C-alpha cells in the first residue's frame, strides 16, 4: 500500500514537533506552506514568516516547551493530531511544568501544511496558572463536577 502525501506530511509534522525547540524553529519552514494560516484560541496568523516569528516569541518566553504526539488520523488532504504540550513558564504556576491537552486540524496543499488550527483549553494553559484567577477557575470547575 502506498502512503499518500498527506500521510508523509503528518509523519514529518510529528517528527518536527517532537524535536522542536528554540534552536531549530527554522525546521518549521520544511513542513508549512508559505501561505500558512494558523489559528489557535488566542491568535490568527497568516504567512510563514509571521508564523515562525510567533513561535520565536513563544519560545523566547518559556523555560521549556515540548510536544508529545498521541494519535494521528488522515482523511484526504486533512489530518488530525492529538497531543500534550508540556510547558514551563517562569510567570505561570511558579515555573512548574504544565500539561495542556490539545488537538490540531491540519490541511495540506502541495505536500505542505497550508492551514493549521489548534484546539485546546486556554484556561488550562494560561488562566489556571495565575494566582487569583486560577483558584477561581479551579473552584468553578470543581462546582461543575469536572
């Protein structure tokens, strides 16, 4: 059975993200289309240069950031990837490592990712790590039975 270009692209995405760090952000150019549109709960970024600059700023402010990929699924030019991001930031939760569960929807064009949308709980990633807001959100989640 022959692997589709999308399957190969997802494999390259997984390899790139599992090795990603502040010193190899240029590797993102190997998997993303120049006209990439990236969307997450806090941003919408268009273009490869702006996307790599966004990642540069993210990695500049964190102590550590690693992605653990769990599952992938491919359907035509679309792929879905579940992951856990392990994130340490000196201003969040006393610098402790935080785990954020998420999923990415990737759309491929000419063998490169042209659309990347991340789905994750921004509260889990950021707000719950802040002293006052974090306690309030944890209290609300407990009351809701989560």
